[in-house]
């Protein structure tokens, strides 16, 4: 079980969530909650529940919301009266805070992150407390990109780094870049994106690489003299990386930004069929900000009864 879990964890972090899910499901077959719960003090975390934590993360990256909800509910049930603080804190981070963070549900993410920070503070689970602080800081800075809120992200990142705690660093550096961009600080945002790419190169943590490419495109767009070629190249790279990783939400996020860019470059001419195809697996689902944003963009492109698609043949666009 532990071997399959370790393999699955490595595959999630390196952007291979589909393979990771298969191995984590293999690990799940060896779970025995009653027997393995008592091993929490040996491993520092309940090894059986840890399988479900990483399975939930893989499912979230793959955009499988129903699987996330089912796995999270199972975790909640097994955590009732669980005595290991690290296990409880990790369960809350991976199966509650993280999915809301990925799906862009800011209100839920903020309240859940506050609850996680409070619990970790009481039980002295410092590493997961810092991740909770980072998630909360990122949500606040995305809403209000003030110097104070952005400084909180930097401080929490620095706190992790001084302890050699680098897990999820690509995510939080990307969030820092996005908040700086919202604040209008393009120079600092570009520096953060470069920092993110450098970290991915050193660490191999690639599951958030598509987001770094997407933000690279948005930084290029916000320059005093926008580099339109770089915008398109970076957004297409974001889509391609996400597609290779089966990261559905990240692909949809990049595709929507590409849609906006293409529409602004040539108003009325955009390959709406691309977004429509990406939305097909989600039917009437509304669980993610990315799904809502894509649908809102498509709705804005309707002119009478005609959905214009002529830009689909433009070189460089999918």
C-alpha cells in the first residue's frame, strides 16, 4: 500500500495524475482502516488515509468532481474521532481546502483555510498551518491585491523555504504572480513567473506548470508594449501542458484566456467550438470558477442565433 501510494504521490507532483490515480486505486485495495489507524504515530500520518488524500488530489486535477466529493466524504467519515492531529490536518488540507482552491471557489476556500489554520495552531501542526495561511492569503490577495495581502503571501513562502518545505511551491509562486498582476505590478509578476519556472526546473514539481505558462502569457499581455506573439505562444503552451497532464480545469482556464485574447485581437472572430468541446464533459456542472468563466465567455459571443467560429482556422490557434 505504501509503495503504491508513494508512486502515486510522485506521479501527481510530476503532472501524471492519470497514472497516479491508477496506482492510488491499487494502494486503496490494501487499505484496512482499523488496522492501519494505529500506525499513525509510526508514519507521522495515518498511511491508509494518506492514500485517499492523494487520490482526492489526483481526482481534482483531473476535474472529476463527483469522485472528489465521494472521496472527501469518505475521509470526513474516517476522520471522526481520529486522534492523530497531523492526519486530521492533512485530511482537511488535501480533501477540503485544496479542491476548493483548485476549483476557484474562493468563499469556501477562505473559510475552510481559516478553520485549518485554527486547528493546526491549536494542535501545533506547523507545516500544514503554513499551507493554510498561504491558501487564505492567496484568496484575500486575489480579491484585494493590496501590498499588505501580497506581502502575506511572500512571508508565508519565505517561512516555508527557511524550513526547506517546498511542496506546492509552484502553486503559491504562481498565485503570487497572479496577484501581482492584478495589482498592476507587471515587473514583479514577471519575476515571480520566472521564479516559478526555475523552481519547476530544480524540483520536478510540474503539476502546476500549465498555470505558469498561462501567467507568462498574461504578463506579456500587460506589458507597456504587449508582446502578442509571446501571449499566444504561452497560452497555447499552457493548454498543451494541461492537455498532456489531463488537467481539465487548467486547460479550460488557459483556453478561456486564449479566447479573450483572440476576441480582443479580432472582435467577433473566435473559435467558440474549442471551448464548447472542453465543456462537454461537464454537462450542466457549475462546481468550478473555470467552468463558469468559460460559459460566460461563450454566452457573450452569441450574436442573434449565430455563434461565430471563423477564427478556428487562424494559424497558431487550436
